[in-house]
C-alpha cells in the first residue's frame, strides 16, 4: 500500500527533511502503516527556529496590530470548525481515539482560537503613579519570541491548540514538534494556518523522533520558551535543556489522579464518572482518574457496579459510533500497560475485570487492552503510584475524609482529582485539601478554554487555558521617560 505523505512547513513552504528519511505512522486499530512524515534531524530543527526567529523580528507579523492578530486566530478557529470532520478522522487514524470523542474535541477546539483571538488586543500595560513628577514610567507587555511547542500522542490537536492559540495571541512565533507517532493532524492543521493568512514563518513544524530533534529545539539560543506536554522523564530532560539557556518553560506532565467517592454520593453519577474518568481514550489521558478511592460502606457495591458497567463496554473500530473503547495508540504503550497489569497482580492486587488482550478475532490486529479493574489496591503499590496511561483502574478503600485526603495527596503527581458527594461542606473542604491543579466535584474530565489547567508537584509547571495562559507567553518591560 502506498503511504500517504505529509510534509512540514518552514518559512511558509512545505518541506521534507534534510536527512531524506521518512517515519511511518500506523493505525492503532489494525497496526498497519498508512502514512509517513519527514524524519527530521538537527539541521531541520535549526532551520525551523531560524525561520520563526526571522518572522518574529521582521516582516508583517511584528508590525501587525494585536486586533489583526486576533482576527487571524478567529479565522483559524472558523477553518478548524469547517474541517472538523476531516481532521477528526485523520487523528483517529493516527492515534485510535474514538471518532465521536474526536469530533467533540474538534467542535470545541475553535473556541480556543476565538477566545485567545479575542484576548489578543486586551493585553495592556500600566502607567505607574511614581512620586517623581519629571518621570513618566509605564509597563508594556511584550511577546517572548520563538516558542517551541512539543506535544504528545494522546490528543495532538487539542494539546497543540492550548499552546498555539495563546502563544500567537501574545505575538510570538512558533515551532511545533508533534509526537513521532501522531504527526499527521498537526501537519494538516498547518494548511489551515496558511489559509487563515498567518504570515510565513509564524508557525513552523519539525517532525521526527524527540531524541533526534528535541535537544536542538530546546537548547537553541534563538528559542525563548519551550511549552511541553508529555511524560515526566521527557519533561525533566526538556527542563534541563531549557535551563542551560535560561529559557521559559511550561511543563504539562503526568498524573495519578484520585477520584474519590463518598458513601453519600449519587452512585449512578459517580459510577459513570469513574468509568469515563478512566476508560475514555482507553485511559490515555493525563487526567485519567486511575485511582478510585471508595468509602468502605459502599466499596463492594461500587466495585460490583463498575465491573458490570465496564464489562459491557464494546471494544472495536474507533470510527464506528457503537464502539466505546478503542485501541492503545502504540504497540509499545500496549506492552507497557500489559506489563503494569502483571506488576499489579504480582503486588497482590485482585483483578476484578479484564487483565489482558481481548480475544475477539476482529481486534487481533489492533493494539487493544481490555478495560481492567483491580480491587484491594493499597496506595503504596506501584499500580497506585506510577502512571500507567491505559485502561486500568485501581480501587482503593478509605474510611473518612482525612484518610481520603491522605491517600489522594500521597502521590508525586498533582494534576487532577474528583470528589463525589452530596454534602456541600465536604465538597468545598475536599477541594481545598486535595493538592492538585484541578478538582472536579460531581463531574470529571471537564475542561474549558476559560479554566486554567496544569499540575501541582511533578505534574508540571505553569498553566494552560484561561487568562493565566496568555501570561505564560508574555514578558514585562518598564519604560522610564525623563520629561
Ligand atoms: P513523551 O514524553 O514520550 O513525548 C512527548 C513529546 O516529547 C513527543 O513529541 C516526543 O517526540 C518529545 N520528546 C521526546 N524526547 C524529547 C527530548 N529529549 N527533547 C524534546 N522533546 C522530546 O510523552 P508521550 O508518551 O507522547 O505522551 C504521554 C505522556 O504525556 C503521559 O505521561 C501523559 O501524562 C502526558 N500528558 C500530559 C498532559 C498534561 O496536560 N499534563 C496531557 C496529555 C499527556
């Protein structure tokens, strides 16, 4: 089968790599390669950075008014909305997420471009009321320069949008490095960036292995900031490389989120929330509610209901509307998830559901893992401490609020948490006491362009989304004028 080719964009022109090499990308549903992208090297990374720097320093972009930058972002949002179905199908083919979920994301992604488009001309400085009348002193908010945006494979377009929209609204230029496993939808988005009318060089792409282009991207002196979403080991390497050159960073890393169900909760809602919290995108979300903390009086009942509910889930082709659980994005990740299932068994956790590859012949070619539930998990087990990034739920019992807080916070991570209760005092208290960047009460997985998102502790540094995010792409200048 001929592989569909996608190319990079640098300085407004499509290009392959100087290495002459290509990187195949496979469909997780059947394991077959269907497309290829340039396997770039260091020289390609440098060319993209130089192009972004040139567009930041001269040409139309730095002269453009903030209002006009905002209009371009609005236009890009409209184009993404127009092409939502095409982009969704492309990303499903690349990473195996359900088409219905992808379509939902793509209907919402335009709002990020519109929100930050609207914000572009509301970035203001201040005149300072100094006690020296002969001096006029004011502050200006200025872009940082070239931003490198590095994204993972689990939600390529959405997680890129969270970076691209505020970075451009603030007046920066960008080099995008998508995951080596899922670059196609990002490269398709670049056609829309051009169609929207962004000047050449404002957004550039570099595809290929992180190890081959990452160090050049994160260490180059012309780069002002690295905005990274991915695993914590890679995040740490990115942070170290950026530190050498004193660059700004935003790091959105892993999670081991506690989803806490109290005995007074509406259990119909809590069970549904727990299921979507862990099994959506086959558990490949940084916010996965992978530790389900259940109060002892309802522990057996909730466990049973979860097993019944998840046991009915239909695994299948992510393009089909009846499919509820799709494949894992890469074969290596599938093996990693299976190895954690073995570890959990070895640690003495009780496997209540799943625990392997599905046996249905129609799924044999794909990288599937059965929805898996472990009971009798204690929080010191590796299955409760380490990010699995797959459809594996660990159920942990607790007695009371204090113990729930202690277990939830006994984690290196702090990305998100859920609380299910009908007691408003308890809801507010728990939201105060749990150490994570997001706390959902009687809901799970809600995100918005308006709500800051990011991690406590090892889940990251900085915030994406909301007013907070544009600040991450700006710096302040003080101007003193002797009158
Ligand atoms: P990863 O860390 O393996 O890769 C992420 C990106 O970093 C890829 O584009 C990769 O090519 C690049 N990369 C690899 N080595 C690099 C290097 N030395 N320098 C620069 N870039 C390099 O992550 P992944 O496996 O693609 O994604 C899964 C991880 O992402 C999970 O840990 C998950 O929790 C995390 N994640 C976090 C969030 C969040 O918002 N906090 C959201 C989604 C995913």
